[in-house]
C-alpha cells in the first residue's frame, strides 16, 4: 500500500457525505477514490465534485473490484451492512461500517468470522467513543481517578423524533438510538453488561407507538465488574441534543456536560442564562466523526485499536436483551459474545 490510503464510500446519503467531507478536508494521507450509491444522480455527482471526488457510480461492486482501492466505508442502509462487509472482506478491503452491523446476532457472528479470516481492519461506527468529553471520562476510569466504578449514568436525548418512515425500518429505539449508549456503557466502564431491565413509553409521538416502537426509555444495567448503570433516552428534548455521562466510583466521580456554542453564563436582574446545547448530532459530534476517520486510517497503517468485532456484536446483544426486557417487563441476561 502507498502512503496514501485510497478509500471508496458506499452510500451517498447524509452520513456518507459527512465522512466524505471529513476525509477530504480534515484527515491527512487519504484520497476518496470513488463514491457509490444506487440512486446516484447529477446532484450527487455535482456535490461530490465539490469535494474533489471525481468518480461517482451506482454499483458498489465496482469499488470492491478496484485493486487500487484499499478500504471502504459502508454507509448504506442497515440491512445491507453485513452482506457488503462480507463481500468487502473477501475482496481484501479494510472496512469501516456504520452501526449496527446487523440486528441479528447470528448474522453479525458470521460476518465477523469472514472479516477475521480475511485479516482486514474492521471498525464499527461508534463515533461517540471519539468525543473529547467521553474520552476524558474514560481516562478518569483508566487512570484510577474515580477508583472502582460503582455507578454509571448516561443521558441521551434527541432534539426531535425521526420521520416515521425511518422509525419503520430502524429496528426500534434500543437498536437504533440507545445502541450508541450501550456501547458507551461498555466503553466508559471498561466492563461488559451482563443483565438489563428496560422500561419504555410513548410520550412524544403517538405515530411512533403505532409502529410498535417507543420514544422514551429507562434502562438499568448490571456490569460484570459489579457496577450498576442507568440510561435514559428520549426522542425529543426541546432545548437541544442532550448528551451527558457520569461515572461514580469509590474515589470520586467524572462527568461530562453538554457542548454548547459558548460556555458564557449571563446573570442579571432577569435571571441567569446560558446557551442551549448544540442542536443535533452533526454539530455535537462533528469532531468525533473526523477523529474516528483518523483512527481508521491509523489502524490501516499502524494497527491502532478501534471499536471492532466486540463492539459490533456486544452492543446488539444488549439492545436485543433490552427489547426482550421491555416485552416481558423482567430483567434479561445479556448472552455472552
């Protein structure tokens, strides 16, 4: 492989474009050699050209068959992730795949077997691990600042609910939204989740309930190291994208606040005011998306550790257990990976 990592992006939707912009403007030593999307049109071609991407095609297999392309980003719909990952691995391409790899743990296991046998880098798109706030909380656990972890608290609330057409194919709140938080629970504590108890309700949008999903949830977690955790999720926080976490241990605690346009607090006779949190994930996690791309290319060149097989599988196992707990109203053990 040359000094330049040549990457093909499969999927020209919102997240594919986010990664394309980062790779072409914020990550050194890479070239986006092609972008594939079955619905590619003149508008996408024009947009890609503005990013310096001159090859836009409809069939992603052209990327897999291109010997000069070193790696692929799989940003296509969820139900294609596993199949394309397997094809990419067999083609010898390093793989970055958006979450989840699949909603079926058995499909994930099969895919990871193919990837492991191929010997390629595999990274799953849990970008929150690369966020500056959450990394600082994790460091406080790793360096012993908080001591033995006793309690984890995660708050994760979207500013507004997704379109109903998206809800229909998302796999539900636990598989689509809270899966990030399940991964963060493992990342921040450094321990696996062994049991969950989930409660949920439809308090935001009745249309979500009509699709058999929920928009509000509380999940209690039991960890292998003895710690306890709680995650609260909502599809609507009118004040912005609410993303906070706290680890409490026998030596202290470490918690992260929301990012905002500024940290200025204005106090006067009318009250005390501050900026609302950044409104959506593209703003809140802008740097983390770039940082995960930097680490992906480092993993290809230098073998640095990235969220891979365990993250891809274990987060889905937790989400599956949470869905079962919601259905039964009882705690559910998380299967071993």
